């Protein structure tokens, strides 16, 4: 059964405009200026959803502001306060200008949207795009962009599939279909952000760490601010590799535990001719094991590799 979910990743931004009492023509003009195109039936559904959540406010013809609590509950508060220059609540506006800067870069829009649709979390999207495309964007920029312009949160596989099938651009549709397969390395390569579609994500992180260290050394005298950004990026990449290594170790521990359970069960089977083992009934999670190791940058530098 197909869900009635509104399949528009920019939904919250559009509802922000509607909360500001924009009529349909004003909303369309604003979206077209930002190269955002929404099917008319989805636009109606987006308006109906936000109006039903606060009918008294929308029936009021006076130029009154909405309640800060309602804006917060509707997840519109920071964008509403920024877009309409209000101070209805003490809310941080960090990242909003950066998100609009991203929106003006078509490649950035494509990159973030594809990686988000593929299920990559914000931290990994930041790492890849800071390292491979633009070092200038901050975590808050990504957070706001993912919330208001590339929001696939809680979408089902069917929701994503139906959304992709509604796209008119064949090239973008092909990338989104690839994103839906979960082939992360292949997607990153197709986007032009990687050099080898066959390497693991951990190996990509290692390459980015090495590159970040190289750019840090290169820019240290020429551009100290950029050098500092690459140094911070290198630290984040190292932390991410550490986490991956810990996850791999945990996976190996779980697999070892499973092996012991299987061995014990097999022994009991030989004694009691019990029924076949049902792994799904065991109280064990089976994560995917990965390998990760942080390169020894100092050793590489001494050997002249950096």
C-alpha cells in the first residue's frame, strides 16, 4: 500500500513561506528563483498539512505573528525568524546563510541530495564534501540544508522510489536510482568525488585524511585560515576512522560470540539430535564487519610520501 506521505525534500522550507502568509503565487515565485520545482498536487498537500496544524492562525486576516511554540513544534522556527526577520524566540540562526549559499551552487545541491538520499548521515556527508569539494561550509550549514532543502528523514524505500520516478531530469534520476541501491563508493565516484568506485568507504576516508594533511602542510604559510580548516578536517577524519575501527572490533567480537554459540549448539545437536539452529532466534546482532586503520602520517612524511 502506497503511503500518503508528502514526498518533497524542501517541504519545511515551503511551509515556512506559507507560515509567513505567502499566497500560492508568492511561494511559486520564491521557489522558481531558487530553481526548486514542485508538482502542483504536492504543493496543495504541503499547504493543507501546515494550515490544518494551526487553522486559527491562518483564518486570522490580520498581520499577526504565529506563536513561537507552534513554529518550534512545526520545525519552522529558525528559518521563519531568519526569512521574515523576526525574533519570536531565542533560536540560533547559525547555518542558514550557509545553507542558502549551498542552494546557489547546483553541484552542491546535487551532491548533498544524492548522498542524503543514499542514507549517508550528516557527519559523513560533511567529511566527503569538505574534503573533496568545498572546505568552507560548516556543520551548521549542512544541518540547515539537510533540514529544509534535502530532507529525506523517515522516508521509506517506496517513498524514495516514487519520488525518483517523478523527476524529469534523466541524469539526476539515474544518480538517485544509484543512491537508492546503497552502493556508496560507486555513487561517490559517479558524482566525481572519488577516484575508484571499487574501494571501501574506509579506504576513501584514509585517502581524504592523507589529502587533508597534505593541504594543511601546503597552505600553512600561504593561507593559515584554510590550513586550520584542513587540520580540523584531518582530525575529524581520524576520529571517523577510529569509530570505524571500533565498530569493526565490535563486529568481530559479536561474530566470535556467534561462533561459540554455533559450536555449542552443534555439540548439543550431536548429543540430542535437536532441531537445526535458527540464527535469527539468537540474541545476537550481526553488523557488517569493516576494516579501518589510520595512516601513520608522520612516518609517511618522513618517507617523503607527503
